[in-house]
C-alpha cells in the first residue's frame, strides 16, 4: 500500500507544474524561465510556426532532432555542436549524417540572446520546438519541463551506438529504450511520431524486399520506387495518406502490415507490444495521452543542470 501511495504521489507531482527529477537527480520545471525569460515560449513558437508554414515537414525533423539529442548522453543539446579540434560531433554519425534537419530553426537562439542574454539553453529550445511542432501538426500538447544546461562536448561514437536503427527487431528496440530508462509503452507511443515525415529508400529497402511481415501489395508498390540496388536517397512518406498530419494512423497502418520501416512493423509482430498498437489504433486520445507523457520522459533523460553544463551563446559551438 505504501508503494502504491508513493507511485500515486509521483504521478500527481509529474502531471502538475512541479519540478521533476531527472535520471541523475536534476530538477526541471515548467516555470524555470518565468522571471528570467518569460518570452521564451512565444519567441520559440513564432520561429517554429514560421518554419512549418514554409515547410510543414520541418515539424517531423524537429521531433526527430530532439529524440536523437536525448538518446545520446541525455537531453543536452550536444547534437548541435559542430566538429572541432577536441571532438568529432554527432552530426556526422551514421544515424544523423545527411538526415538530421532543423538546426536553422534552433538558431532562434540569436533572438533569445537579444531578449534574455545567457539565459536559455539550446537543449531547452529544442524541447519546446518539438512540442510546438507536434501541436501545429494536430498532435497533443504537454507541459515542457525546462532548466537544462548545454553540453560542452559531443560524441560521434555515442550517437552511433545509442540511436536506434530502423532495421532493429523488437528485442533490440526494447533494449535500446530500456537503456535510456524508457518502457515498452514509451517505445510504442514515441514511435507513433513516424506518422509524419519522410524516410530514405536505404532505410526501408531490406524491409520491403526481404521481410515477410509486410503486406505484399504494399511492398510491391514500394519496390517499384525503391529497387534492391540504387536510388538509396529517394524519399518516401512514412504515412501514404498524409505527410504532415499528426494522428493515430501510424498504428492503423501497422495493423494492416503497412509499416514502412522494419522497426515500425516489429511493434506489431506477435509480441506484448501488439496490445498497445491495437489500443492506440482504436483510440487516438489514448495515444495522445501516452505520447505526451513519454515525450516528457524523453526530455528528462539525464539533463545537465546547475554547474554540470553551460548556456551556449551559439548552439553550434562551445563558448
């Protein structure tokens, strides 16, 4: 009973605006910039809205950028750092090279430096931008916890090791998320973001040509566009119906064996993840609720706070 009460108290705490403990004991709060930079939300939102009005696909790119940042040594803005004499950064790691986008949107940092010099971190900007992108495309909102500091180094090797690949099976996916303190429910819910955006042929080629857990007609339609060899950079929408509408169609596609990536269809392949896929396919509100909670958990992976990080003046380089 005591344990149940403790869990209930934690849930109430997290769903409120109260500070939330990170995996390393750090505290983030929705109201972190209330007195030091109250305009942070409006400035970032305006930049994201302008970017998505120009190119709606950018919403998917910003979500992906946040995910890739958090999976490499925590939500610390390290993904923005260019290579220098001290380290080779994450931008050129295999999961990121020639595919991560949205760095120009986070350059809104310059406007924030004018409004609130040396206050807002690049990591926090990205966390807000990911939430705003989701809302603009029709998805759920959540209370973004803030107070992260920025990393002063980045790791190409860590990005290569920890960012999950699109060819992983369900066991490897669960292990990858578990290493970040994320559950099976988090894995399935966060994967729902694959309803928006594009993927290159080279990322789904093996799935559509070699795997049996895929609708044959769907596979053949993709094989004409993405043959066994060549055309690796040809893009395909993750969802055939819509490129920029955030809803629960991703899970409906999985039920029909029409997941574009192997890692997508693995979520509906006769394992315990199946029940979650069915639940989210049947009820978009359940998906939205769990997605929001999982995004908060994602952004709370090992954040740097207080003296453990810095506020970078330029997101692309160390001060």
